[in-house]
C-alpha cells in the first residue's frame, strides 16, 4: 500500500510546479507588454560619469593653444601701431620734433585702418602708421566718428589684408578672445588672451585731452589691456574682429572694454556709401543720469550736459552746461534709449524737440541737427 504521506508530498510538489509554470507565463506575458528595455531601464544602475583623463584635458589645452597661435599668425600682419608726431619748443634748441607711439589700429581694407578716435584726437598732430615689420605709412586723411570712439585712417601705399568682422551679437559671456596691441606704447603686437566677462556695459571714457565720452553697449573682457592697446582688435578663435579695444578700468586689474564689431561694420557701410562719415550731430558732451541717481540727488533722469561745443546745434538751441536733457521728440532719455541712440535715428538737417531740466524747471527747446565734424 502506498504511504499517505508520500502521496501528499507528491501532490504538493505537483501543485507547486503548476503554480510556478503559471507565474512564469504571467511574467513572460507582462514582459511582452511592458517591453524588455523598459524593464531593464527600471533596474538600471546609473554610474557616476568618470572624470576626464589627463590625456583628454591636455589635448583640449593643446587645441586651444593651437587655435590662439593660428589667430595670431593670421591677423597680426594686419595690426599696426599708430605714432604721433608733435613739434615742441625748447628754449635752447628751438623747435623739436618728437614722435611717440600712442595706440593701435587694424586694417579693414588695403589702405584703411580702424582705430579709436581718442587715439587720433589731436587734429593738429601728424600721425604715422607702422606695421609689425617696422614699415612706415604716411597718413592721407583721418575720418573721426563723433558718435562712437572710432576713427578711420586712410594711408598712402598700403597693401594690407583687411581683417574679417565677426558677428558681435552672437558673442557669449565666457567666450575665449584674443587681443593684439601696442602694449604701453612700447611693445608692438603684444598678444593677450582672456574671456568675455560681460556684455552690454556702459562706461565713460576719457580721450586724454580732457574730453569725455559716454560709450554704451560695450564688451567687458579680462584679456590684459594697456593704454597702448586702444584701437586694437579683439578677436574670436576664428580670427574675426568682434570688438575694438577702447578702455581699461582705472585702478583695477583684468577689466578692459571693447566696442562691438557691429558698430565698425555700420561705420564702414556709412563711410563707403558717403565717401566720408556722415552723422547727425547735437554737439554736447554728456554723462547718463539714471533714475536711481536722479532720485538720490534730487535731479531729473536723462543726459547731464558736461560741455556744449561751440558752433553746434546744441549751442544754437540754447542748451547750457549743467542742463539735463530728459526727452528727444517725446522719448525719454534712459539706459535703453541713450541720447546718442536717439540722435542717431535722425538725419542731418532734422529738427528735434528737446525737453530740458534746468535748475528744477522744465524747458522745451528745438535743435536743427548739423553734420558732425569728422576731421
């Protein structure tokens, strides 16, 4: 006879086998519905990303260094030093001719050099351009832009390769840039590297001759700049000019500024169309008064007039030193709509309505815009 315990054990084993087969069928069916990849992904272990190898880091550094070297090789033949000749009087020797290197420039055409206006601000001086090999070029004519701190020098006998102008609107903070210039007026074609530290800055720049100009929408960079770098190119790693070095922060380190290349492109279009630089001109030197500063000082927000230049539209309209221009044709003068930008929207000969704040009183004046002097 069969042992009842043995029969029970066999039945239990059979039931367990049937249950296992059933569960396996359900699992397979579920996997088919859910998908193997989905199931695997649910149980996937995310491992930390390994740190770049030393070899990879070295390769990246070498690539960037190679790019900088290529930029310098490509562009430096088109970067020049700007020298100024002046005649001074010595009591014993009489008139003495002296020459000093005062800035930098770069070619945009075979005989056209772009620099800062403040580099060639002295209209009584004689200027000479010198390339990296020491060859000298006489100046035929200088065209100065009244709106931006830019100027165009036409030279005699030039055969430079003009540098390409890049898209300054696409520049990002942190982007690598290269500056080439005549450092301290002594070391021509000095190369420095840095990054774009900020965009859309506003600064007040000095010409060195007691004149000041408000510059808007400039780049900030930590590439080492010196006074002699003024007018030199700020380049991207494609070797394109994306800015014109214009100023160094006083009393600070690693803070320099550059005018975006879009203003150089606009200047050159204007120059080629008119055979000169044609700008509407009010004729004031000013600094911006923000709404916050105006509230603190009990003033009006706008453009504070530091100087009214003689023989200009501003002088004829009755604008005075110390006035604050608050509106141009009804548009508020502020950080977004600077006085320079609002004037530039007009043409030479246009009448513009100006609202003036003078000693706590509001006045309305009319100015007829003349053409800005460029020589």
